[in-house]
């Protein structure tokens, strides 16, 4: 996801504070049912680029993305720059982006966890590729539960999906 003003980024960090406590062990991955999350990094560039560029309109209609300009066209080299930034954010604990991987190790979506600009709170967004749209609501429910059980947030914003959620074509 492009690190523009439309994207949550480290600039939402509370002044004089940190996004997550220093003693919190940030998950380096997560597996639940059909979902395997790994930290997004440069090694995912081609697969990540293919995932979102083939699903741009679909992502724009995904809850949580409707009011943002991302995704917008960019080159694969520009995408690499974004992935390098996401990896740096993860390493410095400024924000956490995970690739959602398929069983055959392809990128089928992403989960973004960034500061909300209020201490102890996060903004969370996720998307899946158009050809995996049927997994959007199940991914939402898995991530929502994971955030509540594992992460140290006092609260978070994550656009809900209904159980019968379907995208218009």
C-alpha cells in the first residue's frame, strides 16, 4: 500500500510514546485455518504487485479503503520502495504490515496495523485479491479476534464486514 497521506504510517505515532510497548513481542507471523500471515517485505515484491494491481477496483470497494486514493498505478520499482518502507516500519515497530499467503505461497492480500494517532490505539485495514473475495469476511473475523487476543491495543478501528458480505462486480 502506498505510503502517501492516504495510508496509515508512522506519522500517527503518539508524541513521546511508542506504538506498542517495548516488552510486547510482535508476532513474526500468524496461522489460523486458511490464513497464513508473514511480515510484508521486499521478497514479496512481484507477488504483492501482481496481487493488488489485478484487483485495484476491488480493493477500492473493500471496507476501510473507500475514502482513500490507494491503490493507484505505480511501477514495480515504486512498489518495491513501499515494501522496503513497510519492512522498515515493522523493524522499528512504527507499524506492521503482513502479507496474506496462499497455500502455494502466493500473496492473496495484506493486513495493515498502524497507529491511530491516539496512544494505545491502532487503525487496521485488510484486503484480499478479487479472486479471493470470498475470504474477505472470514479474514476480517480472524484478524479481529487475533487483534483482541494477542495485541496490546486499548482499541482499534477496523471496518467491519458482514457475514454475507459480497463485492459488486
